[in-house]
C-alpha cells in the first residue's frame, strides 16, 4: 500500500482529480447538448411532416369540392359521376384516416421531444449546480492546504528557534562549567 501523500506533494494529485472531474463534467455537458440537438432535429422533421400532411389534406378537400361541383353540373353523367365521387370519397376517407393517424403520431413525437428537451434542460441545470458545488469543495480544500502549509512553516520556524535556544543554553552551561572548574582550582590553591 503506498504511503499517504502529504504537504505540497498532494497538490498534483488533487489537481489531476479536479481535472478529471472537470473533464467528465465537460463530456457530460457536451453529450447532453448533442442529445438536445438531435431531439430538436427529430422535432423539426416531425413538424415538417405535419405541415406536408396538412397541405395534402387541404388539397384533397379542394379536389373533393371540385368533384362535387362537377357532379352537380353534369346531369347526363350523374350515375357515373356519383360512382366516381363515391369511390373518391372512400379513398378520401381512408386518406383522411391516414392523415389523422399521421397527425396524431406527429403530435406524440412533438410532445415526446418537448419532454426530452425539458428533461435535458433539468439535467444540464443539475450538472451546473453540481459543478458549482465541486468548485466550492475544491476552494475549501485549497484553503485547508494553504493553512496547513502556513502551520508547517510556523512549526519549522519554532523548531529552528528551539534549536537556537538549546544551543545558547548549552553554551551557557559550558561557560558555567568552565567557571566552576576555575573556582575549584582556585579553591584548591587556598586549601593547601
């Protein structure tokens, strides 16, 4: 098991972790945006299909009106025209049924696209809030590391001052010992 990293050597690992998290958030944001773009393309295609279907229905309605007018004005061809109109009406009914089904499908696709866009927006907003929270955590960690470095510097200064004080104390003890030795030798001279 590797030894825990402390002090200034922890910063590169923290920086790498922050870069990984930032990279992951950037990829997630990019993926979400790409998904919204793709869903918007599907919505645009569905809307175009709905417009085309509406135009076809309008054209068929106009055609039906023309056929009914022609049938009313052509008395000698009433039976043939009535059969033609009946066949056209059946086809139009089927076409209107298909158009109605297509319009319902297009409306469902549009509703699904709106729902997906709302979910994507919500996800992007949540990712944004998470990014801000991660930034706050990184700032707090940096502040703690800065305070730790300051404490280490102060401890180093205090340690150096203690070593210096011990050195002065040792020097004073040596001088006291030298004075004591001189006093003993001086006393020894007087005791004789």
